[in-house]
């Protein structure tokens, strides 16, 4: 397995873990007092934006040939870092630990 394949599998596994965490937060939002619901929904929207960017960067990375993908890896890792930062912020709002992993 190439380094690119390993990276792809690791990144996709992290996105699945992140999706599971957000699913839990969405469930919590539906059971929340009316006053907090807009705050939770705003955090979920911001997380969705960051998640989409992380997926876009992964897709870009995967579209390159084996010998040319390394330069894009940094962009993908920056997007992942931004997603984790947003997740950490949201975890504080939701009062739950952020369970998404690190690349």
C-alpha cells in the first residue's frame, strides 16, 4: 500500500469518527431548551462548512497521481486542523468531549 493510500484511509476514518461525534451533537440539539438551540445550530452549521472543506481537500488530494500528491497534503492537513479547531470549539458549547482524532 502506498503512502497516499495509507493517508487516504486514515483521513477517511477520521472523517467517519468526526461524523459520528456530530451525529451525537445533533441528537443533543433536538433535546435542548429553546434558548440554547440557536447556539447549537450555529455551531453545527460552522462544523458542516469545515467538514465540507476537509472533504474537498481530500478529494483534491486523491485526484493527483502518486508522485504529485505530496504538495497537496499540506492543504489537506490545514483543512483538517481547521475542522478540529471548530470541533474543539463546538465541544465546549455542547459540553461534550471532542472525539474526532488527529491526523
